[in-house]
C-alpha cells in the first residue's frame, strides 16, 4: 500500500524536546526578553525557526526575529548532543523497513545544517533517500516540502505516508494529499492529532513496522 515513508525528525525520530526548550529560553534571555514557558515552546516544535519565533513573539519585527534566530542556532549547534537520544527502537525499525524495500525520507523543521549534524551524530543519514529542511523550502504546514520529496522520488503520493508528532506534520500531509500517521509520544498531545484524520496512531516507534506488516500487498524484501 505504501512505498515511501516520510518522517518528521524532532519528536518522532529523536527526543530533543528538552534541548529545544532550553535553547529557545536561553536565546530569549540573550536578546533581553522574558523567556517563554516550556509549553509555549513545545507548541511550536515542528515549525521552521523564523516561523516558530514569530509564533512565540507575535509582535516581533524582522530585526528581533533575526537576533533570536542567530542566538537560538548558536545555542543549539553548541549544545551537548548527549542531551538528545533516539526514541526506543528507532534505529532497528528504520533498518528493517529499508531492508523490506520501503523508501525513507525526512521532512523537518530543522535547518539543513542542524539535520546534517544529527545525521552524522546518529549515523542514520544513509538510511534516508532524500530529506528536506525548513530553510530549503516553505515551513510546515505548507505542503511544499512534501511536494518536493514526491517530485524527487517519483512516487505516487497515494503511496506515500507522512509520520509525525505535531499538528503541523499532519496538516502538511493533509495539505499535500498524503496519508498520515500520528505519533503520540512527541510534542503535541494525541488529541490534537486525531482530529486531523491520521490513518493510524502509534504509541511506540516500532508499532509503525508492525502495522505496515499487516497491510497488503506487502513490500518485497531486498535480496
């Protein structure tokens, strides 16, 4: 039924919520404004960085947004990578899915620099055929990111699946005409996701493989 699996990164593949919150709050202090509450930052995870800053500080001008962007990016790139970790079963599940013939991709609100860094740190980069970042295209929930992945892979969008933990991921999938899977263990509560009509809810990353195994026709295993 599906050939291309497109994954969000933060909150779906890797548990980086605490680091994102810490870096955003530290950036706010650096530029001289009141740091946002944890829940405020949690709510914008998944958006491109400028869009996230404007959502947190709706009255901000472009100068402020750029100062915050630079301060956040510096904090994030200098952060200790041990503060983040892959969710249980991610590496093994991705490897098995690729071996079963699924094509894997990433659609993320991270910057290209940030994604390349975590690709290298985790060693997962080689598993993904294509990836798109917020600073290369339009931020979620605009479908442009998914449209580009579909174009690059040549896969029928009816055979593509978007997997994510935020409403921005699922809205992007809906806007692109792509089926979605809602992840319950990430940044947004599952109740915010179920109203957006995902074809499946998963509570642990390996649940995705189990569900796909039950769908027909099965994807052929690579020799």
